[in-house]
């Protein structure tokens, strides 16, 4: 019982530390998106974002929306290797803190193209 309580407490602490998971900065000429994880934050410029789309899944009889980001930081940097270094990040309402469609609207307003 103590182990379960410790694990739940640890999960809560980690979830609180990495919030907000997504931050949009739209000031200036080029908007940026920052994704936070346990290992730190990574900031991507608009040119690093290959695709943003809304995914809809049926879960327990409900439609659940997720926001999928595909980042490719190699587009802005010349690289000598042919390694595909793209990164896919999928976030739901739990990670975003608000409805997925509200975040998609804010990203559209900032200049990102969101596939719906």
C-alpha cells in the first residue's frame, strides 16, 4: 500500500513539474513552439515543424482528440548524415490542459498550419 501511494505521489509530482507541456510564443516574425518533457524543454521554430494534425480516436465509446506534431530540426541545419531525425509528439487533453481544438485554433492564428 505504501509503494502504491509513493508511485501515485511521484506521478503527480512529475506531472506538475512538466506542465505546461506545450508553449506557443507568437511574438516576432517567426512563431515558436516549446515542448517540455522530464528531460528538459525543446524549442522548435515554425520552419522545424513538418506537420501538425488532429487525430480522433474512439475510446470507451467517446471520440478523443489528440494533437500530433512532427518536428524535423534538420530542415534548418545542413547535415552531413542521411539519418532521419524527425520527432513525433502526440498530446491529448491531459497534456495540453485544454481542448485539442482550442489549441489547434491558437496554432492556426499564430501561423502554423493544422490539418483537421
